[in-house]
């Protein structure tokens, strides 16, 4: 294994980040590289509010919660830690975009970020993926969530719509349609 090659991936548990984690794991195996999953965390209420009145025991609790989210992401996205791969997880305090860009600082690094769904309120928030694409000093791959993951987040139902495409709707509506048939 090359000591220099790294595949870094931003992880926080969303559908997009789980897809990015799967992609980054495959890339790390293909490239014979270390996998560096990074979870960035900020205290509830933001850094400024917490620094005005720091409570060190709460900082430790928030950090431990971030570590747990990273472990859960591996369980949900990959079914546990992948075999045959060197994994160097990082749990870092700070906003996700700058944390990822600061740590993916070598030209031979590969940074993988997940993208979320488009539309609605998503546009009002800053995009970590866009930040990384604009500021990173290494190649960046933005991985969208799969169509199946997107559909599952809204509830996938298999009765056909009038145009023949699968319909998405509420589970109770699906149950009513299947039980009355």
C-alpha cells in the first residue's frame, strides 16, 4: 500500500454521504490507498455561542456524538468496517467544507463528497460539495445519492402512475390500494 495515497470522504450520515462513503471505499480499494473518513462537527448554536461560555464536558459529549455518527454511518452505508483497507477516521471540530479542504491538502489525495437532493430548502443552505469543488487543492468527486436512496427517503411505492412511472406517496395510501384489490 502506498503511504502517500489517500481517499478522503466527508461523512455525516445523510443519504448522500452514505453513497459517498461507499464510493470512496471502492476507490480506496482500487487505488490501494488509505481511506480517511472525516466527520466535521460544530456545537449546537454554533462556535461563537459556545466559545463565549465554554462547557468542556459538553464539548466532549458533542465530540463523542460525532464519533458515534461516524460509526453508525459505516454500519448503515457498508454494514461495518470494510476488510482489507487501512482506515484512518478523523473527527474534527469546524464547518464541514473548510475542514475537508484543509485535510485534503496533497495533490495525490482524492476528496469524495456526497451531494444532497436538489430543490426546496436545500438551495438556502451552503453546499459543502460546491465549497470543496471550488476550494480543494486535489481532485474532488461529488457523488449524488442513488435514485433508490432518494426514493426510499420519501417512501417508494410500486403502483404505476398514469404515465407508467413508479409513484411515490404515503405508505398508508399504498396499503389502502393493495388491501382493496
